[in-house]
């Protein structure tokens, strides 16, 4: 069973890392929330060099049922990625936000362990 969780973690990290154009999070459970925080961490620290949009589809779900959005909004306060967070209810709102908020270059990601050690 340990191998399954390790494999899922590596797969999820890979998917989140290559999704530089942004991610739309539909209602989900533990795995979705894990992916949200993987993406939020990359945006928070600029570890992949890009700040990607994070769109939460389902206002009530992400603010009341599983209140991830209020937490991330507070965490992002004063950070560049705050403007890349959106809470929406429709596909049209998703598309509008993604179009109007393209990924941006992270200001500084030189702190990254991999930037320092993995790619030399």
C-alpha cells in the first residue's frame, strides 16, 4: 500500500507542476485538497518559476462545505499569487478568469532545493 501512495503523490506532483496554465478545482475530497495545497505551495514559493491561476468551481462548496478558499485567500494575502485565486460558479466564469489572469513569472524561486541541487 505504501507504493500506491508514493506513486499517487509523484503523479499528482507531476501533474500539478506541468499545469502552468492554471488548474480548475471542482468539488472533491482528500486527493483534490492535497492537489490544491501542492499547487498553492508552488505558487506561494515560486518553486516552478511560474504563478498559475487556481480556480475553485463551486462557491458554496469551497467556502462553506470544504472551506479551503478562505484559508488560501488569507495565506495569499500580500503575495503575488493572491490575484491568481478565483472562486466561481460557472464554466463561463472559469474561462473569463483564466483568460484575464494568465500565468505570470514568479519573482524569485532561487531558494528552491531543486534549483540549487537537482539541475546542476
